[in-house]
C-alpha cells in the first residue's frame, strides 16, 4: 500500500520545496490529495507519514527545509488525513 501512496503523492513529494506554502507547492499538494482520494483504500495517518518521509528524506535541502523531516512528514500526514 505504501507504494500506491507514494505514487499518489509523487507530484508533490518529489519537489525539494514540498514543505512550502508557495502557490505551486500548494497546487501540487492539492493534486496529491486528489490522487489519494482516488485510491481504493483510505490511507491511514501512519501510512501517509511513512510514504511522505520515505519520499522526501533524501531530497536536496533548500533554504527553509525543516530540520526534523520526520516531524514535518507527520504534520503533513495529519493535515492531509
């Protein structure tokens, strides 16, 4: 299931600015949420956090990148759920 979640959030979580509120990132996040709603199962917060963290943990650091990537992934999982 994590693989399907990762595919659904790829449009947002593959960008090194995934954590920002920039209009492009917000649009990508909305697209990811839309993709998640199309899955055959509703992902849990834990599954979302894991999928987000796995995808974003190795992205290049940008100015403003959260110090605690795992905590930021958890916060986004809560927000998305």
